């Protein structure tokens, strides 16, 4: 009886193969591609060595293609910490996609991992001189445009609630370098979202945050940044959606993800144990609300459409969330499981990582199409490799 061998591509390419020895299974699709009988077929990244044909990956395959048990994937450490730092989130730098940036809430620092998982991988730790305000207990990171990224702080600035998202440069001649006025290297900051639990980039200098203080989803437009270490925020705009409708918790971030294809904001509503999606094109501008700095606009948006995508009962403590290839992926902080749902909220696939409860928070998809995630308990960063 012939053995059917399926091999997952590590680079997003596939091969239609023939003439392969059915008793010899290559270790990766690259081995298949090395055969003179192989030809690229970019839409079907599984190769059947026996039948000489390619088959499509099943939906949700970044978290495995088998039974969803811990043995159905390999968790590959791509960063081993030198101490406990509590990494909450990570994102690849689109300007330098070999760089994976990780934010840590325990020491307000950033770890930059170059070529994660490669034999020559390196990492450096950077901390802004004024991180105690501009990057204090960051729950999330989101790269924007023109070598910038956004973070926010899960705190109330010592009790005065003067807290919100910050904009930074990923230029390493600017980021984490001191500036004359002692305000660190930040490019901009606005202050209407204490206890921020998550951040997502929309376009240009526009970001969304999960406001844990006002239980809302806030849209920030930094407009034109003020440059490293300055403090002119007058052109900023802040719009508050769904006030009172979401709930964060202290233990885990509540990540959010903006999907430009449908203009919806996908939300891990951690405290309510559900996933939501907000139609960002809906609603009308309403009344203004108070703030502690002069800005161009600070208003509520009334009547925006907020839909319960996955109601309570499936996830216990949803934390990470990403939309990828038409599916919504999420992590459960309580169970250390990954989930994949379709855009209507129907369950597609699950993965039990086998990690202790409380491990999972943020994750991202790498240039290789694989999931990279942080482990809050061990401070490691892992990559998920499905086993076929």
C-alpha cells in the first residue's frame, strides 16, 4: 500500500511533482522543488509526492492541518529571553521585513529580532529614555506607514488619566535616542484613552485603540507628527465609538485588528468573553467630550454598527486577534488555544498549544505566512510550524 506524503511549503510556494520515490519523504517542500520534475504552482502549497499532484491547504492551516492537538504542530522558539519581560505583542517591520519587533510590558522595552528562527538570527533590546510615559506597560504594537509604529499604555499615568497612544519611528538612528527636552524619541502622542488594551493601524497616521477606562473603541488621527521629542498635539483628532460596550481585564491585552478589505475593526472583547466587529464606516458624529489637551476634534460617534461575531461560550478570555486570508484568528489567554473562524463567526479550526494557562496574548503573521506569537509566562517568542 502506497504511503501518501504531504509536505507544507515554508516559503509559500508549492510544487507539482512526479517520479518521486514514495518511500522517501522530503523534509520540506523545498526538497520537492529541487527535483527536476517539479514546477511551481503558487496557489496550492501542499505537494502529494506519491500521486504527483498538489492539493490545497485546508482553511485555518497556519494553526495546523490535523486534529488540533499539541502534537499537530511544532512550536519553534525564535527568541529565548535573558529574563522575564512579559511580551504582549509583536509585529514585522514592513520596511525591513526580516525584523520582528516585540513589546514588553514588564520593562517597557522593545526586542528587535532579526531573521527570527534562522541560524544567524540576532536580537537587540531597546528602551526609550522616556518610556515611563510614552511606552508604559504597552499591550500592543502596530506598524503604520513611512517607518512609523504605534503603541499605547495600559495605565492611568499615575492617577491623572493623561494617557493614550504614541507614535514612534522605526529608524534606529531616531528610536530610543535621547532628545534635548527629555521627552524621548516619540513622534506624537494623544491622551484620551487610559488603560489602553490594544492598538491597530488603519491608514497614514490613523490608529484605533481599545480604551479600557471608558470601555470604548477610540479612533485617533495624529495628523502630522511633531517630530522626535516635541509636544505639539493641536492637530490631533479623537473619535469615540461604542462607549460602554467593551471590557478589558488586567491580566491580558484585548487586541484589535483593522481589516481594510471590509473596513471593519475586529475586537477581542476580553472581559465579555466574545469577539466583535465594528463597521468603521457607520455612525454619525455626536457630542464632544472633555480632554486634558487642546486638539482639533474630540467627539463621540453615535449609532455605529457593532456586531457580536463570536458570542460568549467558545472563548474564555479572548486576547489576540488577526484577520488573515478571509479568516479571523484569535487566542484564548485562559486555555492557551488558538482559534480560526470565518467572517460570519463559524468555527473553522482550533489548536491546543499545550502551553500553560495564561501564556497567550498577541500574535502576527510573518512574511512566510506562519504565525509568530508571544508567551507572557516564559517571555519566549514562538513560531508555529504545522506537522503534516
